[in-house]
C-alpha cells in the first residue's frame, strides 16, 4: 500500500462547517494528489503537490484548498462544506523517477448533510 | 452507500473465460497508460502499465494492448477468476513531460465474474 494512510476514514458533517482530511505517507515521496470519486465521474483530480509548499490546482479545485508543510502530510480542506462535496476522497502519491504510476490510499467517505 | 460501480459500463463473464476491457483515450500526445483495479470499498490498485513506444505488454494473467492509431487501450485478463470482479480504470498521462506525473482517469468498467 506504499505506506499511505488517510484520516478520518469516514466523516459526516453539516453544510457550512469546515472539514480537513489528512493524507500521510511514510516513504518520503515528492508527489501527492487528492482525488474525489463519484458515481458516473470516475476519479477527478482536486489538487496536487510536487514538493513541500508546492501545490497546484486540478480539474475540480473550487471549494477546496490544500497544504503541504512537510513531505509526509498533505491536507485537504473544505472551508465551508456543501452537499455537492459529499464524495469518497482518495489520496495518492507518485514515486518520482519510477514512471507515472500512482499509489492510492484507502479513501475517506465524506457525507455533508 | 452508493457504489462507484453504478452508471458504469459492465462486463459479465463466466469463471475461467478470458475478459477484455476496453478504453478509449483522448489525447494523442499521451505517452504513458495504466490500468487500475478497484474493489468495493478500497482504493485503486495498479495492475499494469505501458508506454506509447510499445503496443503490447504482458503481466501475470493480464495483457495490455495499445493502438495509438485509434487511441484505444485494452486489458485482457486470462482465465478470469471471481477475485477479478471489480471496477477497472484506464488512466493516461497527458504528455506534460512527466514533471508532475498527473494522470487522467477514464470512468471505469465493472467486471462481474460468475462462478
């Protein structure tokens, strides 16, 4: 599993509340990604990071922010959660220099009521 | 909860048969392709990859074929087993030079293996 953990694994929250999801890796890889997965849409990239404090937007970044203050942690924040952000969120990392293969975490199921 | 398998193309096969899952990709400049398997409640798992300078690559019970002329990718699973039941995604690197290792994923195909 490439040493990736996500927390929490499940969360139920209310519209308008802030939510932070954490992705933690133990193998010191440079590239990390946040995706959301919804029926009929597959995996869509929210944000990614190519190093400490280096992040960029993906295709569905509106309403999300990220931070990477140290190599091992990549945080995804929903500043004010909406029901449209109910989804399963996956973190992934890529092993630079070994191709573009990405390894995925176990996912976080978020429900916004 | 709602399954990621809903609304997906589906393929149903008998145990022991060969399976072929197809994927059309969008960018002729893509130079790297991956197949992932996702079981219910789990994250996607790497199966096999192929670079654009190849047209075939084989792994254990799996073969990926790449046809760049028609931008088509296929995954062949030999002697399909019940444990192969999952959603299968293709993914492409959009030829950005690999500096950020970004992938674009297809919507997936649900494979069901009947005993």
